[in-house]
């Protein structure tokens, strides 16, 4: 086991494209760290630099306290699991698991022991004699994991390993990977574009966008205290609702005059917003913090909006609404579904709102 440390790692291609802008973070010894972000954000390039498949333009990369900038991939004591499995089609499962160990010159006894341990751990005993074409997608992914597992590396690197699987298999394989990490307590760095995957797997998450790290934190801290507008909008499904407007004084309290003409009362408790009076801010509210309320009991802190689409997904319902051209989504428990086209009142708590500077898009802290 070992930590992985990146100190101002930068990657610039020959055509001048900057793929990674000075990334600095550490995957701690035994940690499952997730790199997440949209396509083209630099997360996979960062992983490939850790693996030695790409050379950093500048910065220092260390594994287990050893600088590995100029160390060959085979000498870094890492194992990588790719999106496309990369199994040898003419070999059986057992032969695929053993292949890397044979190349390293391990003894037959060692190979047999490690292959059996991996098969036991990943539930592959019944398919050891099959070739990859006779396996399901989930079984192939288990073989790819097992091939990395038998090497007993210091660090596991996983590059979107579940993206080719259907939703049910992705869920079961997430559980497998989490269970495997708990059992091995080995350092893992996992790359994904799926924010649900990131939130459910990562002990900490590194959020990338356009080659830059936006925030590094635990899943719940990212959700409850996003540092900027990008993180707030990227993490969470459905995404956070945003309302841009001008902050105003309203007696002892505040209101947000939304650009569309909507006025949101904010009460008098948000005194830390005082420096932004008469300035543009962006208010964010999670779908679960917008709740339908009866008209008769509607408080001042409500938004009247027209229901456009209802999405019942079993254990919860998503309400897609519009108000003055602004799209809103509310998450509610199962119940009687309102009719599309009707106008409903959505209650909110000012304390549940997130505020961002409209110019810098950074979080406005208390």
C-alpha cells in the first residue's frame, strides 16, 4: 500500500492544448479516491500520468514517497483496470488472470494460489475455464478486476470501469468494488463521469472541470457546501435549481429580485449577505428543498410555478415546473400526483439556499 501525491502536475500537448492545469492532491494510503468531471475535463489524463502512460509536462508525481516522473509503468507497482476490459479472447478466465504473473516469472504455485484467491473473492470459480466471449459484461469486468488483483500492487487505478455496463450491473459492480476496497484496504484511484458513482464510491472526491480541480472533499461536504457554481450544478441528481437576481434590502430582511421578475423573500437571518446588497448573486436550491404546499397555508417563502412534467420513479417523484421562463425541479415523496398544467405553490426555507457571486461564481460563505 502507498499514497499517491501530485504536486502541481501539468499536461500540455504539442499542439498547445492544456489538458491539466497544475493538479495537486494526494490519495492517502488505503483510500478510495474518485476523480470526477464531464468528458474532456482532464481526469483520465491525470490517471494516465499516474500510471505512466502519459508524461507530465511539469510538476512532481510520487507513489509511496518515491518520485516516479521518469519511472516506467511496469516499475511503478500499480495495476490499471480499463473501460473496455482488455481481456485476451483466446485465453480462459484462469489464463487471463494468470497471464501478468507469468510475464513476471512467478512460480506456478504462487500463480495458482493468487488466481484461486482472486476467483474466490470475485465469485469466478464457476467460469475459470470459459473464454471471455462466454461471459456476461459483469463477469468480464470481474475478470479485469481479478487480473489487477492478482498482481497485489501498491495502487489500483480504475478508468471508468463500469461505463459499458447496464444500470443494474453498474449498481452491483459498485457494491463489488466497494466491498473489495474494504477487504484489501489498498489505495484506489477511480475515474468516472458519473456523479452518482462518485458520490457512492468515493471516500473523497476530486472534482475536475476544463483541466482544473474545482474542489476536493468528502461526498456530503461537496453536496452540502459546494465551493462554486460548477460543483453545485454537477453533483446531485436532479441538479440544483439556480435563480440569478439582485439582492435587496427589505426592511430588516433581504429579498432576491430574480431577473425574470420573481421576488424571493429571504427573511432577516442571512446577515452575512449584507455586503452583496444591490449586487447580482445566484441562489441555488436543491430539488428536495422545494416542497409543494397547500395554497391556504402558503407562507411568504413560496414560489408559484406551473407544472409541466411529472416523473414518478417509484420511491420519489420529480416535478418539472416553470415560472417566468425559469425551469425548476422539485423532488417529493410518493403521493397523489398533481395534474400537468396546474399552478402549484412550492415552499422553501431561506436557510436551505446556497448563494454564489454572480461574477466569480464562487460560493458566498457565512
